[in-house]
C-alpha cells in the first residue's frame, strides 16, 4: 500500500511538472524563468515547430501524389470517352451517308435560283440582266 501511495505521489509531481512546462510553452508564467530556461523552451518549441512543418510537408506531398494519380485516371478516362465519341460519330456519319438519296441535286437546299435585276426608278426601270445565285 505504501508503494502505491509513493507511486501516486510521484505521478502527481510529474503531472505538475508537465502542466508547468505546458504553461511555459503557451507563454504563461515565463516572467519568472531564467535565461537558460527560456533558451531550453525556445529550442524545444523550435524542434516541435520543425516536426509540425515536416509532418505538414509530408501530408502535402501525399496529397499531391494522390491528386496526380487521380489526374492520370481522369486523363485515361477522357481518352477512352473521346475514342468512344469518335466511334459514335463515325457510325452516325456512315448511317447518315447510307440513308441519303443518291441524287444530291434534288436534296440539296442550295439549288440554283433565277432572279431578275431591275435598274432605275420603279416607273422607268429597265429590265437588267438575269443572274443565277
């Protein structure tokens, strides 16, 4: 029982020290710190900040790699869709050519039209040349 009490007391001291260190890392109560203690806190903060930056950089690299893989998959999918679309266009063009009448002059919307051109005022106009459009 005595050993458990001593262990609990040691744990309480460790907790108090950790809480004091935490307050110092947060900038609370640093007015009572010595220069050496402030330098140790600064070094610890710089190491921690370096670790955080390294972790952040690794996460960004992982995310970039995932996005590159996704981009590659999308490019491949786009190529397949473009290829399929090209095949559909070829089939549609082939079907359209097979269903068109053989005489293009009959089905062409731009067949020859004869118009007359009149020059002059309405009363005195003379009949000009006929033009085909």
